[in-house]
């Protein structure tokens, strides 16, 4: 595992490009000249022009003048005159030397480390190396030879911003195991790196580098304040930036997948292939759908604050699956603006739990289109507070199906203003159970139009209290069919003012059963005009007590055909005052059956004027009991025409008081047959009144 470090100026780099290790051949000859016949562990040479050279190891001379030994290190300390650039150099390893003293020598072995110090402060070193002692390497050649780096190596090269020599670090490990650690600084396009398939780490201290990674789990750490890096990344490469994503402008070519990271100074990095790009706050990666590439954020690792800071492009790059994987804390970190930017597909990924965790401001950030795209299960997750916070414009995005999926608690959480904004189609989605759970203020918030759009089954779910809370104007929004579908309990819950405000058309939608369910107080709230609009079938739903409870003004509104449709029991519910108030038009509508069913108390309400209005057919149909109970003052109103239709049974029922009240003209209308039918007491009264007995 080699450790290579170089911090070089341009002049030092030029010197490093001369053959490294060439001094070893010179040291062999140096040993041939200066090795002593005695065994020695080191040999030194010092010259005022050259400097000092020291070789350490173990050397010995044979009887014949030959020598051999092992060299472990060589150190050069050179004078500026001899080498104005290099100050010193130390080479270590294990080298075998042999030769003839004073003549020649050869050296072989492996260099394990080399350190060079330059006069300008530059330095270069390689430790744990494996370099042939007979090799001649320039610095650029050494770092570009992949055979020198086989895994676990550390390479750090720092050069000026501009250099004339290209330095390309090339590692050749393919095991996928221990990788290289490489740091590059300077070089402005001439200091680059390419690694194999191990797990490598490359740090770019500034810009202008070209980097290629392999199939291992690699990291490219970008620390520079400027860009200019070109990174070709393997499938498992992470490119790491030290600043937040918002510090850069990140874009992608949707056709090629190449990512561009732009800096504030106008420089850019390009990242090709499938790298994950990690900023100080978020990580993004390249996805491909069909032939289109896009940037997506690694959402699971984001904090709520980081999510809130995502750009629109990155936010809209999140998949529905990624959004579904967010914790409630992460979801709560999104802003209302971000929520509003999500597509319907993205929103479809949020769970009901996530939605329930959002604040009212976040929910308010949804568009009506997005709200309308939520599934029923998602909507079921919204709290009543969240629903109550929705604007009327947003609510109008909900479909009738979505509204039908709301729980009663959710429905109860909506405000009266919200309900008033719903369309008839939307309200059509509410169930009778949901409607029954609403407060009176919510029901009152509906418009007459929307109320009129409710189905009869929905209206059947309203409570009497809810109906009682409706304004007259709202009730007017109901159709006669809707009104006719209300239950008797619901009808009983209406107020007299509500009923009084109903149009005659609406009233005609009520069934006789519904009318029968009305209390006397409610009936007394109806106007005479409303009563006049009731059908005969509706009227038959009223009880005799109901009829009796009506005021004279109300009763005066009945038409003759309505009165004629009353049953015997209903007729007996008409008070004597109401009978007395009948108009000449109304009284002719009564049937003889109704007259004959009247009680003596009711008959007392008929005066002479009313009696005179009876038709001949009505007179002819009166029972003898009715005739006999009729007061003399009322009978005084009989006309000669009416006298003419009296049957013998009717005349027989006449009382003496009634006979006494007959006028001369009426007496003259009696026939002999009618007279003959009179009782003896009536005849006596006839004579006493000095009436002329009919002759025919």
C-alpha cells in the first residue's frame, strides 16, 4: 500500500520529471571506489562542490579485491552549485551490490521509499513503494503506472494552479476491495485521476480536474470554491459537495443525463453517468423514465428543514413512492407553497396519516385540482380542523364521491360558509347520515339552490331541528316533491313562520299525512291564501280539531269545492262562528250530507241570510232533523223558490215557530200537499197566524 505525497512548485515538478532512482547506479560506482577492505555498515563521501552522499548497509571485500553487500538507504545532501533545485534525497529499500574495488559495481533490488526535498520548500515522497532499483521513472510516469497502485494506496499531489506537465493518477486495482485515497490540488486541467473498481475516495481541493471512477463504491469529494471539474462516475459513485444545494444551480440534460453544477463565479462541474450527488443538506440522483433523465432527491434522508428548502425542480422530481416513505415529521416540514406545487400523482403517494399530520396552512396550500385528486382513503385522514381551514375555492375542487367519503366528524367540522359554497352536484354526494350530523348553522349556510338540489333520501336524513333552523328563503329552494318527501316528525319540527312563507306550489306538494302531522300552532300559521291552495285530498288529512283551530280569516280562504270535500267528521269540526262567517259562495259548496251532519250548535251559526243562499237542491236534501233544529230566525230567510222544493216530510218537521216566521209570500208558495203534511200544531199556528190555506 503505497503512500505518495507531492507538494511541488513548477521548478520542482520539472526536476521530478527527471529519472527518479537514477542515483542508485551512481551509488554502486561510489561504493566500488570507497568501500574499504574491512567490513563496514556505511560509506560516506563529502565534496565541497557536490555535497555529501551516504550509503548505509553492510559491505565486505574479498581476498581478490572484489566486494559485495547490501544497501538499505542512500542519502544525498547536494550543494546549490551542484543542483540548484534539489536540496536532498533519501532512497530506501533492499539493494544488492557487487563489484571490484576501485573499478566497477552493479546494484539490484527494490525501492520501498523515496523522499526528495527541494530548495523552494517543495517536497515529494513515496513510502511502501515497490519500484525496481534498475527502473528510471519520471514523477508523471510513476503516478500514471497503474501497476504501482494495487489497492489501499494514499496519493496526495499538490501543484501550482498552472503547470506545463500533465499529471494523471491512474490506479489499476480491479478487486473491488480496498480502494485508493487520492487528493488533488492545482494543475488547472493537467492534474487528473482515473481509478479502478475498488472503493476509492478522490478529494478535489479545487477545480479543473478530470476524474473517472470505476464500478466500486467511490466518493469524489469536491471542496473547491470554483468548478471546472469533469467527473465520469460509476454506478455506485457519490459526488460530495461541501455546501448546500441552494449554493449552486443544479440542472440536467434530460436527453443525456449529464448533470451540471454551476458555481456563483460562472464555472461549472459536469457529472456524467449515474452518480449520487450529495450536498451538505440533501442528496440527489439521476433517474431515467423511458428515454428521459431527471434529477430526484434522496428524500428519506432529509430533515423537515431540508425538505422545506428544496427547489421546485427537485420537489417535483420526488416520486409518489418517495413521498409515501416520508415520516410525518418530514411531511410537516414542507411549506404550503411546496404542497401546492405537488402534482396529483405525487399527492396520490401521501398516506392518510401523513395528510393528517399536515398543518392547516399546508392543507390550504393545495390547489382545488390537487384536492380533487385525493383518494377517499386519503380524505378520510384529514381532521375536521384541516377541512374547516379549506377555502371555499378549494372545497369546490372536491367531487361528490369525495364528499360522500367524509366521516360525520369531518362533515361536522366544516363551516356554514363552506357548506354554502358547495354546488348542488357536490352536495348530492353527501349521505343522509352525514347531513343528519350537521349543525343547524351548517345547514343554514346552504343556499336555496343547493338545498333544492338534495335528493329526497338526503332530505329524509335531516332532523326536525335542522329543518326548523332553515330560513324561509332556504325552504323556498325546496321543490314540492322534496317537501312532500319529509317525514311527519320533520314536518312537526317546522315553525309557523316557515310554513307561512311557503309558496302555494310548495304547499301542494304536502301529503294529507304530512298536513295531519302539523300541530294546531303550525296550522294557525298558514295564511288564507295558502289554505285556499290546498287540494281536496290534502284537506281530508286535517282532523276536526284542526278545522276548529283555524281562525275566521283562515276559514274565509277556503273555496266552495274545498269545503264540499270535507268529511262528516271534519264538517263537525267547523265552529258555529266559522259557519256564520261563510260567504254566499262558500255555503253553496257544502253538500246536504254535510249540512245534515251538523250539530245543533253548528246550525245555530246559520242565519236567515245564509239560509237564503242555499240552492234548491241543498234545501231539498236537508234532513227533517236539520229542518226541525233550524232556528226560526234562520228559517225566516227561506225564499218562495226554496219553499217550493220542500218535501212533505220536511214540511212535517217544521216547528210552530218556523211557521210563525213565514212571510205572506212564502205562505202563498205552499201547496195543499205541503200544507196537509204539516203537524196539527203547525196547522193550528198556521190558522192563528191568519195564513190562507192552500187550495191546490
